[in-house]
C-alpha cells in the first residue's frame, strides 16, 4: 500500500466523497489522494432520507456542481422522482429535490470515484492523526488496512439497471493488499469528515448500541486525538424514521405525488431535455392525527430525548416526531411522505416526517394509527444517533 499522498480524506459519506473528488480534480496529473473509510462498500450510502436537495439544500447541490462536484452528477443519474419546491416564491429560493434509488446512488458515486486514477480508496480506520512541529503530516492506520479496487464486472452489471445496484467497492481489501502492521500514511493535508460516527451511540427506547448507522460500528479513537490536539468537542443527535414494508401499505387510500414536468436537474445543462435514466416513481402523502399524538404523549418518558438518556443537541430543522408533538401542540396533524428507497420490489419505504427513537412497540402502535398504514409492517425501527462533533 502506498504510504505517501498529497491529500488524505477520512470518511466516505457525502462530505468525504466530495472532498476526495475535489482533491483528485485539482491534483489530476500532479498528485495523489487517499480516501480512508471503515467500509468502502458503504461509500456514498444515503444513511437517512433517500433524496438529494430540497429547500436551501438544492441550491447548495447546484453550487457544488458548479464547482465540479460529484453529488449533482450522481443524483441526475439515479433520481426516480424530481420536484421543484417553493415555486410560489421567487426563482432565487426555488429548491430542486430528487428522490433517489439509494442503492443506485451509492453505486454511481463509487463508479465515479473509480474513474480517478489518482485516487485510492483504503479500507480501514484511523488510529491517530500525526502532528510534527505544529503541522499534520499524516495518519496512522492499523494492521489489516489496504486499498480496495472497483469491480468492473459489477459496474457493467449495474449499468443494465435490471436489478438492485450493488456496491462497486468491496467491504475490505483483498488479503494480499492488506498491511501487516500499523503504518503511518503521510500527506501534506488531511481532511476529516466527521459525520455521525465519532463515539456514536444508537438509541431506540432505553436500548443503546455503539454505531453511527445501523449495522455499522463507531469510530472511537478520533475523538481522543482531536481533544489531544486542543479541539473542543460537543455531542449532537440526529434520528431516522422506521422503515416500512411496501406491500403492507394501503396505497389506494393515499394521495399520490409524481415528478414535475419538466423535471429539474442538478447539472448537465446540455442534457436538460433528456429523460431520466431510471423509471420514475410516485411518492404518497398521509398525515398524523390526534390518536398518533396521544400515543406519543403517553410514552414521552420512554423517549431517549426526553428521559435524559441522550445529551446531544438535535437538528433545528429536522425535528423528531416527539419534538413536533411537544413543540407544536396546537397542530392537529403533521404531513408525512412515503418515499420508496429504490426501484426493486423489495425496496423499503421511508416515511419522511416521523423520525423517532421511541421503543419499537410504541413505533408500531403510532404507525398503525396513521391513515393508509393500519397494517403496515415495520422492517427496521427508527432510532436516534448521538455522536461527537467539533
């Protein structure tokens, strides 16, 4: 494994992939970039809402694209419903938003990264950030880390769009490519994209588990390193709703919503009139009600946010359902959108608007009190993630 780069990027989420893409663009032909992530097969994965853009965020994605970013390219290629929000106001505040096939989106991000011959994706964690003379000179990666390579057969398979897209990168490096002992990888610049993984804890009711995303671990060493370098760290919190089985929802009882015509793109001005690459889907709208709110109120003491179990601060503009019921007690209902996470028949439904960390049994009770969801089956309960932030 190469141990000398010009830029090292830590983290393979939205920020990390943009940073690695930008660095490889600037250094093309003149330098090398390493993207280090715990699980390369999860690079570019949409942790929560399977969509890109929206109010303010859509403008940001277009600005990123204008600077040569990766996100606009990936969502234009993998969007399955396109909307322009806030059209009752002036053009400056219109917000393009696209629903994605989240499996295709992550695969497309990985495919794009694989086109950069000056970019290595390394499977591994970071043991330490190395500082000499007041300057960062690199990072220490543990034994077992190694470069992973894109699978051209999977790229070709995904291009057919006839089955759920698969990750282009493997979870870990091939045995022959793994380092035998902890190694310092040097670079003149290190970009740390913290995400939700630093000393991360997932909460569902009174149950806690380490991890920044369901099925994945927590980055435990970076926080101590940052404190040792003099950074102040706080605790933040975010959450995600339960995922529902599509075939247990009464779709006929719900209001459908399709793409705009013409649909808004995020990039590719020379292809503005081209149709979407993937089939379009419709999302559906329903609402909470007083019965739902009564269930929430009756079980607030079991919510980690209200029991004191979570100390982190939640996002201002993405409140949990518990917060909505408490903070907006005068509202008789709250809107939610049922959004498919992908095109295949087994794709789960993301109920946008009911993020929660209440116990699984309580989630089942309030979900089934919502119109159209009376027989809905929760495949994965919602949960909150508490994590360190600089």
